[in-house]
C-alpha cells in the first residue's frame, strides 16, 4: 500500500469512527428521552387513577379544596421533575457532541500541521517562509477555537446554573401562590 493510500485509509477510518460515535450519542440520547416519556406517561396514568379514587372520597367543599391543592402541588412537582430530567438529558447530549467536535477539531489541526511538516521536507528551497506562515495561521486558528470553546463552556455552565435556579424559584413561587389561593378559598 502506498503512503497516499494508507493516509486515505486512515482518514476514512477516522471519519467512520466519528460518524459511529455521533450515531451512538444520538441513539443514547434518544433512548433516554423515550424512557423519560414512557416513565412520565406511566406516572401520569397512575396519578390520574389515584386522583380519581381520591375524588370519590371527598365529603365536603373543604375536602375538595384540599384535594385540589394536593393534586396541583403533585402536578407541579411532576412537571418540574420532568423539566429537570429533560434538561439534564439534553445538556448531557450537548456536552458529548461538543466534546466530539472539539476532539475532531484538535485532530484536524494536528493533521494539517503534520501535513505541512511533510510538505516542508519535500518543498523547494525558499518556501519555508510560506510554510511557516501557514503553520502560524493554523496555530492561531487553533488557539482562537480553543478560546471560543472555553468561553462557550463557561456560558453553558452559567446557563445551566441559571436554568436550575429559575426552575426551583418558579416551582416555589407556584406552590406559594397555590397555598395562598387555597387559604383564600377556605376562608371565603
């Protein structure tokens, strides 16, 4: 096998491995999403059956209001748990895809630098300035991509923390409002 054929075979193998890894990440994420959906549907069905049984046992308005409050809180807790799980799955998938892209970008940059080094060995005299400029450009691009990747990771971490805090604050606010509303209904 000639050097060019070997390089092409290595390149093709790397691309196939990358595509397979991308497919695995996609399928694993989809599997987790489907499992979440099925578990949520089962839970909703069980909660609906429990609520129907509980409503049969309501004797007066106070009991009805208390049951409504309990069911509202349970529904809110379920919705918040679902949102958190969904966000966790999508965040994990995004992180895995970002890592894959970062790895491929790094490998590509190394490949370009390696190719330039091989080119220098067989290049005509006087072309080393152009090759040095190319190497410098590749290294500067790699450094810029690395800086952007780090900044994107920081933004993602900040967003993650903000979403978690907002979810908790929203759930707490809805529970507080529901309790106040229930208290107003009971006293009326």
